[in-house]
C-alpha cells in the first residue's frame, strides 16, 4: 500500500523542546506540533475546543496538554477533551523519520 498523504518537513525533533511545542502557520488555522517527555510527536489544530485558546502555549504533561485559558486537558493522540469536559481539537497525522518531524497536511 502506498502512502497517499502529502508529508511536509517541519523541523528536527531537537528543534522542539521536550514537553514543548512548535507552531506551523496556515491560512486555515495554525497547527501545534507537540513533543512529549518520551520523544513522541503529535499535531493538533492550535485551538482549544472550549474557547479557542492556543494549545501551543499550554503545558504538556504525559500525552496531554492543558489549555492556558481555562485549564481544559486535551489528549494529544486524539484531540479529545478529557472528562468532565467535552469537545475535540482536530488532529493531524505526524511522524518522525531519521530525527525529522513530518506533518501530513
């Protein structure tokens, strides 16, 4: 099976601090690319499903991020808000290849 995704080189993994993020600017909405403590990468629309807060400015913990505006916790793998909150931030496919972060747009 061939990979039909259009993968865009974003940066080196080391360009994103552990438990930090980097923003990819797009006309249709910025994408936050997160690096966890165990060097996994995730990508979400940089907009909390609650009030639109910038998730890229939140605190990354485990495989989640806490929105800086109202402390909603968002799962990085799915974009789903963690209970008791409800909502979902769009997630994007992202992968690591030879230490480089690639994002499917």
